[in-house]
C-alpha cells in the first residue's frame, strides 16, 4: 500500500466538539455530574468523560437539585427537560445548535397550524427528541415510507406541511423524500436542516471512495452519521470497512491495495483517527515520533483567529447583552449587542436565534484570557460598501430614502451609506424645492464611489429617465384612437392643458375640456389634477397626441329636450353678453338667447347694465326650434307675467 487518502473533514464536527468541551469544563467544576445516556455516540469519549467524574444514567427521575446533568449533543425529549427543570436539576445543554434549530422549527410549525414532517430514523435519539417538541409529527425514513403514507386513505395532502431533516440524513434520501411531498401536497415549506459539516463529510467521503481500493470508515457502531458514511462509500468502492478502533484492522484487509481512503464520523476523536491512520500507513507511523494526548489532538482541530478575519460560526447562546458564537476556535467568541446592530432598541433575539449560522468580523483576540470579540455590524458595513462598489460596475438600481437636502443636491441613505445626489440628477425640475423630497423612497444608480474618502455619488434621474423612456415606448406601441387613459395635468396654457398619460404628454384643447363655455382651463382644472382622457388623434412621427375629455356619447341637446319644455323655468348661467342680448347656458353644451328686450321689465341701453357673465338667473323658456336647435329665454316674463314677448325677427340666432 503506497498511499492513504485522509478526508479533511474526518472527525469531530463543531457540535460534537462543543459538547465535549462543555462536558469537560463542567467536570472541572466538581459536583455530581451526569450524562443522560451517551453524550455523543463514541464509547472512547464516554469512557474518557467517566474518568473525569461524569457518570451515566438512563433514568432522569433519579436526579435531584444537587445534581448537574449534561444534555447530550443529540438533544433530549422535551418532557424529560421539563421534568428536570421542575425538580430543580441544573442542566448544561450540550445539544448541537443545529438540532436546537430543528426543534424550534417543528414547534413553530405546529403553532402555525402546519403538520411537522421529519425525514430521518425514528429510533435515533436526535429524531425522537425533535419529535417531542410537537404533538403529532410525521417521521419518514425515506421516499418509500413517504409514498406509502401518501397512498393511504388517511393521508392529508391538502394540509400545510413543514419538512425538516435529521442533521445526519443522507442528502439524496432527504431530497428524494421532499420532492415527492412537494409534488403531491399543496402547501409545503422545506427546510434543509442537514448539517453543513455532515454534507461536506459525505461528499468528501464519496469522492475519496471513488479513487481508492479500500475505504475505511471510523466511528461508533451506534453513530447514525458513521453508518451513513459507510453506505455512501459502498456506492463507490467495493471494499469498505467500518471500524471503531485501529485494533480491528489486519494486514489481510489491504491485500492488493495500492491506495486506501480514510474518513470518520462526526463523533470520532482525533486520537483514534490518528491511530487508524498510523496503522494503515507505516510511513506516517514512523514519522509520528510521539503519541499525542486526546486534548492535544482536540486542540489541533481548532482554527486560529486573527484580528480582521471574517469567520462563520453558529449561535450557541443569547443573553440580554451579548451573543455567544462557536467559530471553531479555542477562544470563546461573542458579539456585544452594540456590535450586533445599529438599532439600540433591538433585542439580540430579534436579530439572531440559537442555531443560526452567522458571518462576523474578528475585532479582537485575547489569547491570555481565552476570548474573541466579534462584530456583525462591521462586517455588514463592509459588505454594504462591497455591494455599492459592485453596483457601480453592474449599473444596479438600488433603493434608498432621502434623508436631507444638501448644498447643491440631496442625500439618500442606501443601506446605511450616505449617497450624494446632485440637484441635476434628482429627477426634479430646475429650481424645484428639493426639501420636499425628504423622507421619500427613491431608486437610483451609483455613479461614483471613493471608499477611502467615504464619498458616494448617485443619480435618480438616470432611473426615472429610463423608466420614462420605457413607458413612452409602451404608450406609442399601443396607442389608438378612442383609447382611454388616466392622466395627470402637467402644465396649462390659455388654449388648453398638457396631460401626462404615463410618460407621454398629450394636449387637451380648451374646447375639449368641457361642454360648458369656459374662458381659461383654470376654470375646470389645475396642475396635478387627475384627469380621464381619450385619444382623438395622434402623430407618431411628430410625437403629438390630441386628447379629449368631453363625453361625445352624450348629446347635450337631447339632455335638454329630455329635461325641459316651452314654458318651463330654468336656472341659467350668463356666458356671453352681446349688444342685442345675452347668451345663457341652460345645460352644459346648450345655450339659449335672452333678447335685450327680455332682460328687464324696463327699457335698457345694453345687457351689461343688468347682467354680468357668470351670473346665475332664472329664465322662462319661451320658444324651442328643434330643427335649428335654438332656444329663446326671457327674464322679463317672470317679472311681468302679462308682458308681450318680442317678435321672433327681433331675436338673433341661439348658439349651442
């Protein structure tokens, strides 16, 4: 055998390492220390802890207020934890944070009225513990059992479901299971809760197994993740050995072998892996030179922290003042509340939860006292700057809020970064009051970044102009005569108004604004008003659109005829004064003539001696010419009932 390929991920995962460290520190404090079953699935570690004074019991009812119990990494039944708390037993919770997260997910799912579904081994203590955090979970060991349940009459495919996985579940098994559920059921939430370390370990084991003649998997026979590693390796290698220690190996195991592979389950100590590696490779054993203690090998698995490093860890505990994080280092790592978020009113549990993976910035490492200070806030700020710089290259549109008016422009906050937007790029007309934009949500592009000077310049106009161009193309692509739009009055002239119908301005002539006679558009609308308009005509080449407001489906003359007859009295509006009389609006779009002789019960020199434009008066309808659509009105007839009416030849034509 010339070579041994050792998996880099072999051995303790962070959850197991955390559990062992907690147990060792608890034992150092003395007192009656207990484990409820094996802390982890490895007899060598359990024996080592027993030598340190940690006893094992399967009956939690025997423990009392004078005892300390260490909760194993797989977790425990909720009923057992509740009972221990009621009896006053001190609990040191060494449950893997990933497992705690799954417990919280199934409890939350049931509280929301969803059916918790767990993919894993029902008899495994981790799965049993997770299942105890809800009243009626469904536990499936793979796609076959999922399909079998779906085929039963009592299956409820229409109920909402939340699907999780045992942390050491084989990924292929989990994915094939949830895909069946998602296909068959109508409302499913999937949470991939397979431990990332487990996935890496399984992937690496499969890759190595495909390259070797013999594959050795080291781990306790009760360990689920070790068993899964063996199953995965057997798919790629014909000779796979699962052992607990080096003394199970013999030379015959490697007959004809030129390359061997070695991996180990998450509960396998580094010392055992080292011993197996040495047994498999004579060259490595010769170079070893000395036996390393379990503690030394454990310490070697820790990563080194340096100020300014970016590290990813798992939240293990939350207090009112800090968040404790396992980053795989010897030092105890934590984040002060002030370094978690900028908002002083936020509680830590509002930002993170136990079991969450969190990326942080190493602020300070104290090797003497054994702790490391981390900061999420500083890393978030650095990421924001990176995103801002990337946004310049990719011309990304970003969201922000206008916070203030500045000399020559405004300031927009984009994810906490101050972005200066010159007035010319604000999207507002020249000379507009930019202070009115304060508090507005805007979209902009970053045009310039100088991180050293912390200077960022942006443009709102580039976004609005682009949106306007797109809207204009949409309008011109679909415009047609008679099409209706809801527009906004943008500007006014003496002859009409310009209305924005979605990026394009159209003209409404004053004659199209109202059926009534008006002198200026301001009589019926103002800038900013919403107006319902329709297209009268358009010229794509000249980019001109003529719009109307009047409803031509309504005939004003018919409205008048339906409402009035000769002899009726109408309240009319004086719209125009002439030398021979006054025109008055009877209904919008229909005017009648009040001859000068019918304005008063006395002779007058001119109509304006009595009437004024815009005045409302009562007038009697004295004649209707339906063919010519002319109306004669009289105020005098109401003042002097016996008065003679003016001969028709003295009247001028009525205008509509």
